[in-house]
């Protein structure tokens, strides 16, 4: 009797131990969600809300590439809302890489040419456009510090080493522009021609209309109202809002 009891006892014990390990093994084997499989909302107004967390999971080079894709979608007359239906981040990156291979001097599809006879201030604004990246925010952010990320594009001929100045956000819903002071930001590496670099600031947003504008960027523009860009060859590009008016 005892000889038959121990084998059955050992088998039951082993089975119990094996079942106990299964949840742990299953949990370890579950792969993390691939951010590149995330679908981009067709409505560009939803980009900040839907892609904020996913955007941060991407490598820096893919963040810049995706930002240029988004800007190209907004600038293109073929897309009134944003991305094409059911486009994933991976597909968008592939499309943007191919587009930039075919259009190395115009990665965002900007159609407005630089006219040499324009004032230098206007030309500077066209050479160095700024866009607001997706913002991670919540309903409680209206009275809190909000992390804002801007993408500065270099359409000039020389790399950009640094920037210091003021950005102004303009929107049809705002009676006056919202200004953001940018401390000296050194780009490492420098922003090469036809590349983009990130400007990150923390700002206290107390105006609910400003928060709404940040979440709905359809009618928003970001401009450098004043400041200085320092180029790799030692030149300084000056911005003065009064010269553009």
C-alpha cells in the first residue's frame, strides 16, 4: 500500500508545481505591444490624444520621420484630415522614407518656394518652420505644467547648432497668440539641412482655450516671433516678429 502511495503523491505534487509555474511562464512569454503597429487616426485633430504615448516609445529617428510624415499630410492638398485610412505607423514610416528618397530637398512636401526678393525675416520663417508634436495631456492639465515638444525643421544650407528665443502659437480660437519662451537649446547632433530637431519646454497652461488649441491643431500655426539660431559655420539667423508685419 505504501509503495503505491508515494508514486501517486509525487505525481500529484509535480503536477501542482507545474500548474503553478504556468501563469509566470505565460506572463514572461507575452511580447510587448509593437508601437509601429498602431493605426494613425485619419483625423489629424486626434493625433495628439491618440498617439502621445505611442510616439514616445519610438526611436528618436522614427519620431523625427513620423513628424515629417504628419507635417507632409497636413501640408498636402490631397489630405483634408490627415493620414489615409488604416495607415499604421510602420506603413507611414515606409512611405515617408520612400518619399524622402525621391524628394531629398523637400521632405515635408512644402509647396511654397522661397522668393529671393522677400524680406529676410519672411525668408527665415520659411527656411526654419516649427510644428507642435503630439501632446500627452489630460483634463487636469489646464492648471498644471505641460510638456510641449516642437519640431524645428532646417530648410537652409547649413546645420543648426542651437536656438534661443520665443515661439508664438496662433489659432483661430485665440484672441491673441500664446508665447513660449525657449531657453538656449543646443542640438546634439546639429540639425543638418533637410532634417529636424526637437525643442522641449515645460509650460504652465492656465487658459482653457490654449489647451483646446493644443489638442485641436487644425487651425494652429507655430512661429518664431523672436530669437537667434546659431549655425554650424558661426553665422547667426535673427528673428524679429515686427519685421514680418
